[in-house]
C-alpha cells in the first residue's frame, strides 16, 4: 500500500470513528430529507426513517451523494402504531450497536395532516395524535439510553406556528369522538409537541442531563403536507434550513427548553409553560405507551 493510499485509509477510519449519528424521522422527503442531506453534507451518519422501502432507498442514495464521508442507514417503520414505534427504536439501537456508536441527535420530524378522521394502531387512536405526538414520545423515551452519555446530544420536536394556545378538551384529543377537523387536530398536535419538548427539557435538566431539547416551527415550506392542507404558500423544501440549524449550530450547545421561529426564540402556546397542563399530557402519553417507556425514565431517575 503506497503512503498516500495508507494516509487516506487512516483519515477515513478516523472520520468514521468521530462521525456523529442522527435519527431523522420522516426523512424520505420534504424537510426531513433536506435535513438528512444537510447533516450528511457535514459528515454525519444519518438514520433515515420512512414507511415505504423504495422511498427509503432513494432517500438514502440522495443522502450518500452529499459527501465522501456521508452515510445513510435505512429504517422502515409505521409510526401510527405502538409496534411500529418499538420497531423503529429497535432498528436504531441495532444500527448503533453495529457501528459501535451512540446517538447524538433525534429529529422528530415525521408528521401527518389529514382532512378525514382515521383511527389507527392497536389502540385505535386518531392518526394525527398518534403520529405527531405519541410516536415521538415513545421513540425518544426508548432511545434515551443511547443519548445520555454523549456530551452535546440533542433532541428536536417539530412544532408549528399553526399550534393552538391551549387544549380545549383533553377528553377528546385521543379519538376526536365529538367531531373532527383536520386543521384543529393538527393545531392541537403541534401545541402538544411544544409542550412535550418543554417537559422533556425540564425533566432531563432536573436529572442533571446534558441533553438539550428544543422545538421549532420549521418554516412555511411547500411540503406535501402543506400543499394538502393549505396550498402552495411557502418556500421550496431545499431552502428549509432552520431544522438543520437547530440540529447543528454551536450557538445552541447549552440552549434547552426553547421554541424557535425563523431562528429566533419565540413564545409557544401558553400551555407549553403550564406545568399542570404538561402533567396532563405526560400522564396521558404514559398511559398509552408500552411499559418500557416508564422503565427507561425510572432507570434515568435511579
């Protein structure tokens, strides 16, 4: 082996050892794919989640094209079911063990908007609540052991400026039995995401964890979701870079429990700062989650 080739092999091996690993849910298109590509461009190993095998393969190929050290790991799971959330967590754990690495970043990007009501999963929950709120709670909780010992780890929850201020009926958000509005269900879910982000941040901070947890409106972007619900009124997905910024900016290394719009800190809906309301959400999500979720939190507390 000549000296130049030997040097390149050593450099590549060192880069892989130092390579950070991120999970991006809903990473096969829209903002999720943009974030995945931008992370890869910075040398990250990206676990790209999606629901369709062909779309995941295409997305991973695009991610790998972003640089010589860019790598993508496919991850297929249906986040509308508890079994799918557990499957995703198991896939990520296996991938990290295979690479002898921990997880540095969770981007809870996957989300749905539906004009019609759908009951999904083992518990027959309203789809928007199941995918947008319950799934990131389960996935993030199950993956906490991969994050806890890594300095500088981050968790992101994707909210929206479409979030409401408070939940008007806690008894109806799980199945929407008293009438359904797609926009209302989505608005509720984005407030709940902001509440969940603040609650995670406070709980981890109390436990002395260095993990930061933040949430954002990723911008008005012409994703499939926006086109379905509101029409073409935003920017191109390739220009949606705020989520990448929140994932990687060194200015945010010590920042936690914040909500950002246009890279500026903003106030989320009032319920996000209401400890009583957040406790309602936490108890509700725990009651719907597998026992492993509570076990992970109990392990962190002990």
